[in-house]
C-alpha cells in the first residue's frame, strides 16, 4: 500500500517559487491500477517522483507498506527503490547496451550468478514478448519495443509497484493499446500495483480501477473510474471525459447546424447518460410507450469502463409538451442523466 | 636504401642518434604527461559533472572551486606556464629542466583542457538515463561508472584523441626548458642551422603520430556508438 500524506513540493525557480504540489494525500491499495490524470504542469510527475523519492517532498510523508521512506538512509532508500519499478515517456534505455544488457542492468549486485541472470532476463523478455530481440541495440527497436524492454527492465528485481510516467505518450494509438494490455496482464498475473500517469482519458478508461484528477498541484477529483466517468463532479474531469466521448460531438454538430440533429418546432434534443452499472431495462422504448412520445436516437455511444457499460445516447423527443417534461422527470428518477441540449417547444 | 636516404636527408642521417632520442623524449613526455593528465582530467571532469547544480552529488562550493581553477589554468598561455611553475616542478620532480622538468607543466597545461573535454563528453549523457538509474536504486558511484562513463566511451575517446594531439603540440614548446623532443630537434637543427630535411623529417614523424592517435580514437569511438 502506498500512503502519501500532506505532500507539499515547492520549487525555487530563481526568485519565483513554484508550488508544484499543494497538500496532496492519496492512498493506493495493493494490486490496483491507479491512474493520475491532469494537464501539463499539473504536478503529476512531481507527485509520482515522490513515491520513490526521486524528488523529495518539501513536507509530508511517503509510506510504502508502512515504511516511511523519508526516514530511510540513502542506502536503505536505494534498496527500497529496487522494489519500485519505473518506466518513462522516453524509455530511457542505455544506448550502449543491448536489450539483454539493459534488462540485466538492475540485476548487478543482486547476488544472482551469471547463469541465473541469463535465465531471468530471458524470462522477462518472453513476458514482454521480445525474446527474439535479445541482442539488438535500443536504436534498432521501435518505440513500442523500447517500452517493452523498459518494462522488462523495471521488473527485473520483482518489484511490488510499477510507476509509469506517461509511458504511452510517445506511442501511436495501436502501440499504446498493446502496451496498456501488457500492463494489465502484469497486474493480473504478477499482482503488481501500477500507478499510471497520463494526460489521456483513454488510458485511464482502458486499464485503471481508480483515478485521481489533478489540477495545479492538487487532486480535484478521486474515485472509481466508473463512477468518475458516469458522474464527473469537477469541470476539469468533465473536460477530460468530453475528449473521449463521441456524444460530446453533438454540441458542435448542433452549433454547426448539421442536418438531422436540429430539433423541429415542438421537439427537444437531449443527451441521456447512463449512470448505473446495470442498464438492462429497455428505458427508451418504455419511456416512449409510457408517455406516447416518439424518441428518435440520433447518436449513441456506449462502452465498457471499469468492467461496466457506460455512455449514453442523444435523442430527439417528439410529442406533447407536458408529456415530454414528465418523461424527463421519469428518466431522471431512473438515474439517467438528462441534459437538454436544445428545446424547440417554446416559441422564441 | 641507405644511399637514397642519405641523398634525401643528408643532415638527418648524420644526426640519426639525436633524431631517435628526440622521438623517444617526445614519446616519454606524451606518455607520462598524458597518463597523469588523463587520470586528473577524467577525475575533475567527473567531479564537475556530478557536483554541478542538479547533479547526483550536487556540491556547490566544490563545483565552483574546481570550475574557477580550471578556467584560471586554461587562460594561462603554455609558454608562460612552463616557466611560472618551475619552483613547483623542482619540488615535485627534483629538477626543473630536461624531460622530467617538462612533465609538470605539460600536465598543468593539458589537464584543464582535458577536464573541459571530459565535462562536455559526459554532458551528452541523457538526463533520463541518470533518472532511470536512480529509480533502479543505483548509487552515485554506480551512476558514474555504469552510466556516465560506460555510456560516454565514444565521446571520451574523441576527447582523449583531441587532448593527446594537442599535448603532442605542447611538447614541442617544452624544448624551452631543455626538455628535448622533436620540437626542440627541429628548431635546433632545422631552423637554427637551416637544415631543411630535418624539419621535414620531424613533420613526417608528427603527422604519422597524429594519424595513429586519431585513427585509434576514431576506431574506439565508432566501436562504442550504437
Ligand atoms: N525541477 C524543477 N524546478 C522548477 N520547477 C519545476 C521543476 N520540476 C517541475 N517544476 C514545476 O512544477 C510544476 C509541475 O510539474 P510536473 O512536471 O510535475 O507536471 P506534469 O503534470 O508532470 O506535467 P507534464 O504533463 O507536462 O509532464 C510545473 O509548474 C513545473 O514547471
Ligand atoms: Mg510529467
């Protein structure tokens, strides 16, 4: 378990003082994949570097499985760091060493014999699917392959925790996805706790159990990924989610006057978002029957987040004005988020 | 063969033992001053790299001190250094003249230059590698040996080549303290007595020496660049 308590980090940049972290407290449980998202400069890297004390907090405490890292001697801290793997945006592989040499790098001084090291490195390389690249140099690998080598290297000392600082930010979407799947597999098979830093909501959505949203050195929202997606509280979180959902395009489409999305006189254009983990009821058809409305689905986007479907539809409601109001109330009672985008019932 | 050489290099052939000795003296000076200078320059370059602000063993006073000293010695022209350090030379070597007398000024003249060369070679190491090594629990000493030095073999080989060649040039001036060597040989006979063939022979030897150093350095650098 990682316990960060009241972490403050202040940088002195010349005469100016930068408060990179303002009193951040977080607890990350064993075996979870914890995401930290925020825009550039939010303090994500600074925070994650506090976990292995690559950057010492100005104040606060960092505990891993109850051990307060801040009180350790530098030698003890180095031993502790061996149990915390870390991967980076730019991979940081040693260019003068082969793939084998890079993965074996952290094993020096581990007490393993040459033969054992060889066995271990081969095992790690097969785990990341790179057995055939043992003798290649990093310059001969693609970005995705480099990150796999870096992952293998970070696992060399069997860490309990893996820190990933924008590990997929330099990769294309397909490679990103394969690296994320690999991380998920490591979490599942090795039970390793993973802390993922990213500025892409896609990444959070794909692998994280919980997420912290950071802004200006503080955590502004924290929770289960599903809950945060289903019902974002902070405007920044809403912004991030908007970037991943197709439904948010509707506003632009309405603004652009795309035909088919503009409600006729007497109609209402609304976005329905499902917030419950079980959307089994045929809500739309029930509502249509119940209130004698025509409900025309013009956009739908439902996907699996945190193991449950999430998303919603954009619909045009056509029918009696009062009945439309009742329908909206009914849906809200059913815990469906209803956002009226354009109401064309009342004369302007 | 002997005849042809005597025709082309008449004076050189008559001074042959002197010529061999001067090559030998130059060689001794380069090896000794170079060897000692390499150890000092490399150490200072490493110390400057790790004690700089943000370095793995950040130490402002030490960094500032070494940085200033390096600048100071770099700004003294070698010919002045040669005579200025004579008292020091006498203390260290027991004499201030001849080949032993030249070693101290040669070291002092080349170390600051090599220090800067090492510093800039090590500065090419990606900061990310240092960060990765730290995250893997490497000690500062491991970072120096396994990251900085190991990852900079190519640039260090180039730095050494440049310094060795410039050292070869400095030894020519060491003749001023009676150190002998090729430079002294060329001036004494080639210039003072207008024995052109001796000047040319010296140049040929130096060109060959420089080429050997350069090719060796390039080969090492190339072998270690991936
Ligand atoms: N060594 C430093 N010296 C001074 N200021 C720093 C230093 N490192 C970070 N900062 C400042 O701290 C703040 C947080 O930086 P940090 O790198 O943690 O952001 P981030 O969320 O990781 O951003 P990015 O997505 O760009 O990586 C920024 O304002 C940054 O300028
Ligand atoms: Mg960052």
